[in-house]
């Protein structure tokens, strides 16, 4: 670089020539700097070129450029010296501001300034300058977008700089301002482009997949890349006052951070920590120096090599869900505004969580409706209460993701009986046990109030039920009343081994299941009442038939027998010459015998003596022999006797079915089979007739259905037209011996 010095006294012509030469040199230097700026050269190349051009042009001993920092310091970003190191070299040195010197004067006035005597300057910079023998200085501000970004400084060792030096330095400072503005604009554009690309990638993830552990860590990596920070975590607030990490991204040199803040780690909300600040304010938070942060989180941050951090709240559907935090390394501070740059990423995370929770709610409602539909189907099919309660307890336990569930029936003696229970396998519910309702427990509270109840901690509770709950390793419970015909019949409850309370909506979710339980009990009671009424009617009919049969046998039949004997005696006394009279008496006697045989047949049909005396097998054999249609018997009873209602029902089914075969079936043959199997008497009567029998048409088959169902049996009639008829009956048996 050429030096522009004049060593002799100039003449007027020489002065004009020198001035012109100086202007040309200055314009050339400015043009070269402008070309560097226009080529979008790297910032360090532009800065170095500017100070070299400026130092050579002005004939000074040193030139430099500094950038003002937010924390009261200035960093040297470029330096040039004619013969020896310039003030503050090498590049990168941070100078502490303060006092009266060229850098503080430029910063405060935002205008070009000079200091001709540095012996009068003050502050840390002045002390360094005097140590290095620095002399007069001229500086000009580098103003970027209205703020003083930095300063350009030139100086000599001894003599003051010429008048007008400020303006010439300012021209270069303005070029540098334009260059920095362009550089920052390009950086902003590139940063925004990178940020938008990252946001698009995250938004695509939100649309494609639920908010899983992988999702949170992916977002953390995107944020770390865009913000150029070494660490990012996503955490959720827990009900117990802690925060849990759901996703993280740390640079490889921060291995300790991953260990302390990795996915799944849990930590407290220490006072003053980012977690506490965000939780208390629901707003952004910042800590510029973890070295003085007390508590567990401060220790973890220091152990992880973290210097500063800031965080923003993750709000889902109006409620604080968690936070996103970013960190810097030890010795550095996150730039101002970092919290704001987190906003869009946090919004996407909140959307992902809301979508996930919405899908989870839909899936939960679908599962709940399916469970309720299965229970309702069991209720409609009139399953036994025991079976229904067992299914209901399991459905509730699985659906609500608890450790155990139970259904208790209240007894008249202030106890409750466990009629059904379910657990995940680690707990055994004491079914059938009668538990006193004294003490503190949800069953007693539901009995007392008739409303749902919950108990979040059983450890110190009194009473037998509480002791049983603790013995089973359970800690909390929620119960809902089972109401039947306006009275509290019992309770359905769910229990958990976890220390935290069951979800707040547990009572509401239990209510619909307890309603179905109440319907099932009411239906069972109604069915039981109908069955008892039907059984009473059948018994009354059987007793009436037996009385009628006895009355016929002891009354009309005996009288007819006596009349027949008298008639035969009278016939024997008729004289031989009265043959007409004898024939009339003989005809009357035969008719009387026919009436007696018919009456005996009627009596046997009402309640055959062979059934009472010999049992079902002889009775069925008698029916087969008297049938108008040939009957093939297959009896596997071996003289077995059954309860009277069972034998009577089986007999009448066979009797009515064979009578229908003879009267309506037009069959050529019939078959009767009977056997005892697994606690049931199975009877089948079939024929090869024309079929078409209909029990709903008011035939004798209708009465058979009532009789069979009155003793909790089942009857199934298959009678397709042209394919014969088959009547299949199953009756519950209690053998009385042979």
C-alpha cells in the first residue's frame, strides 16, 4: 500500500496536484471497499480490507474496527498497523468499556470523535492504551439500522491527526455500515429461510404422526440447528410438582447434559429455575448465568456444562402443558430475543400435543362406547348377574387402565359382599367376602351419601376395608353407586397402586357402567320374579291335575266300576226268555266299560301313576307303547330319578310332542331320546312328518315353553315345512337317587 506523505513545502501548484492525487487515492480506496461489499465478501475479509485501505490512505500508524457488545464491552473485529501491533490486537480481543476514551465517546455521542491527548483519557481502555504507548485517536461510529453497531478508529503515536480526519474515517464507516447491513440482511433472510424450512418439516411431522418421544426430540434437533444452540429440551409439567423431559437434543461435547436432562429424566421445579418461572408466569423466562442458580437444577446445569438458558411455555387447549428450553455453553449468553424465536416451534408442538390428545380422546371414547355396548348386550341377553358383573369389572378395569376393580353388594347388616372383581394379575380380589362398612373407605361413603366418592390415600385410613386395600398394595380408589329402583344396591369401584390420584374424570366414566349394573340387577330381579311366578302357576296346575286325577280315581272311576258290576249282575239275573233285555244290558255294560277306559286314559294323561311310582324312564316307555305312531326309544337314564318338576316337565314335553305328531304331523315314525349330561337332562322328540309346527301360534307347545322355562330350562323347536319336527329340551337336574 502506497504512503501519501509530502516532505517539502509545497507551492500552490504542488498543493493542488497533491490534493487532486489525495482525492483520487481516496476514491480508489473507497471504490475497492465498495467492490468488496458488492461481491458479498465474507465479513472478516471486508473488515480487514477496510482498515488496511483506511490506514494506508490516511498515513496513520494503526487502524482498527470494533463491535460493541450488549454487556458493556467491545470486541476487535479487524486491525491494521504500519510497523508494530496496533491497540487491542489480535482480532477477537474483548475490551471493557467505561471511562472517557475514544470508544466510549463514539458510543455515547453516535458521532465522529477525537482524543488528541490520551494521558487525560480514563477507563480500562485508556489504561491499556497508555501501557502500549498509544497516542492521539480519531473514531467514527458504524451505524446499522439506527443503532451504533461499532466504531472505526485510526491513530498515531505522537502528533494529533489532521483536521478533517473524522470525515474521511466516517466515509469508510458508512461503507462498512452498508456492508454490515447487507450482511445482516442476508443473514436474516438465510436465518428466516432455515427457520421456515425447519417449521415446515415440523409441521409435516405434526400432520403425519402423533406427538411421540421421537417427535419431541426431532423438534428439539430442528430448534438447536436453527438457533445454533448446543442444547434444547422439551419438558412436561407433572401433577407431583416435577417436570419430565420428553425430547432433547445436545451437541456431542455435552454428554453430561444428555445424562442429566435426557428423555425420561425427572427434576423438581426449584425456585428461580426456568421451570418455576414458566410455571408461575405462564410466560417466557431467562437465566443468563447458571453459575449462581441454587438448587438441584443449578447443580445439574453446571455439571452439564451449560452457561445460560431461556424457555417458553407450551400451552395446550388453554392449559400449561410444559415448556421448551434452549441452552448455551459455559461462558456464553444466549442472544436477546431467543425466547421470541422459540414461539413458532412451541406453537407447532402445542398443536401436535392437542392433535394427539384429541385423537386419544376419540380413541378413548370409542373404546368406552365399545365396552358399554358389550355390557349392554350382556344385559339385553339376560345373562346371569354373576357373569355380567365379572365382565363388567373386567371392562371397567381395562378401559380405565387401573390396577383393580370390584363390585360390592350392600347387605342388611351394614356389610358389603364382593360379588365380582378384576385385577392385572398382581392382586387377588377377595370374592364372596363380607366386609364391614365401618371406617374410612369409598364403599361406606357411597352407602352413606348415595353419590360417587374418591379416596386418594389409604395409608392412614381406618377400618377393615381400608386395611384390605392397603394389604393388596393399593393406594387410591374411586367408586360409583349402583342404584336399583331408587335404592343404592351396591357400588362399583376402581383402584390404583400409584401414589398419584386417579384422573378427575374417573367418577364420570364410572357412572355409565354403574347404570348398566343397576339395569342388570333390576332385570335379574324381574326375571327372578317372573320365573317364581311362572313356577307357582305350573306347580298350581300340577297340583290341580293331581287332585283331579285323585278325584276321578276315588270318585267317578270307582262309581263307574260299581255300576258296571251291578249291571253285569242284573244281566245274569235276566230270564232266558228275555233275550232282548239281556242284549240291551250287555250293550250298556260294554259302553260303561268304554267310558271307564276313557276316563282311566284321561286320568293317566293328567298325572300318570307310572311317573310318580317308577320315574321318567318307565313313563316314557308307557307313552311310546300307547302312541298311535311307532316310537323308537333311546334312553340313557339307568333308572335315574330326578326332582319332580323336572320329571313332570320332561314327561309332558314328550306327551305333547307325540300327541302333535299323531294328530298333526302325518308322520310314519317318531323317536324319543333322553340322557343326563353335565348337570342337564337332555330330551329330544323328533318325527319324519310334514313339519311346520309353531309354538307362537297358541298350540300346546306354548304351554310347554312356559313349563320348561319355569324351572330355568331351555326348549328349542325346529319344524321346517316338509322336514319333520324336532323338540330339544334341556332341564337342570338334581338327582334324587335310583
